[in-house]
């Protein structure tokens, strides 16, 4: 079964875990991949791997074996990922375990498609804090929010958190994604 159908099935089965039944589109994947400046000896981390829609665009930048670590909480999608990408290091656990799983490895980029507006404030705080702490200077944190949730209290709170933690943030809108979204690129100095 294709990644699209795997994601759709997982979204129907557990809609509050994924926030949408649609896999992130290729334009978002290409935009995220363009921001990644991979360096030898550094890892790229992906939160909310889903069915690998963003992963497809990241992997060509990483060489072989890819210096990649992924986190996917949904059990069905995790099973699909380990079958599809047997050589990748992917964990079926929360992104809050980032520091533990890195075990001292360096991170040059972190890409997240987590449903920020559905997470608790405590969970968002833990993930954003670990993302910042584990990125190397100059590293980039790429994430997005669907445009229709930008004005919700949870989304506004998440944006306040990343603007407080990261000194440099730019954003772009991707209107052709389903749903349309705003991409954020936060760089650590």
C-alpha cells in the first residue's frame, strides 16, 4: 500500500494524533530540503515522519548511509516506515525523547510536521527546548502550521515559544498544500 493510503488510513483511525488525513505535499518537502545544509558527521532529525512524504526529499541530501533519525508516534505508520526504510533509524516514540536518542550526536537540521496545535503546552515546550539545545550553531528547525489553525490559542502559544527560543525565524506560505500551510524556518545562532 502506498504512503498516501497508509497516511489516510492512519488519519481515519486516529484523527487526533495526525490532525489531518492528508499527507504533506511534495512542495513542502522540497522547500524543507532546500533549507537543509547537511554536513558530514551531523544528523538530520525528523519529527512526525508520517508515511515518509518529507523523508523522500531529505534523504538525497544525506549521502549513504544516511545520517538520519526519525520519530513517528503512530504505530501503523511506524510499521510501514520500518518496512519501507529498513536502513533508517526511526523510533516509535515521542519526539520528547530526542536528547536521549541522540546520545551526543550532532544535529545540523531538524524537520517537524508534528500537529503542534494538538499537543499540550508542556509537550510543545519540551520538544522545542530539546530541538534548540540539540541543534548545532547555524542549524535550522523547519516546521509548519496549517493556515486554518494559525489563530488558535495553541498555535499562537507554539509560535510564541519558537519566537522566544530561536533568534532568527522566517516563514513562507504554501497555498497548494492540502491543507494550505505556513512554513517556519528557525535558525540557531
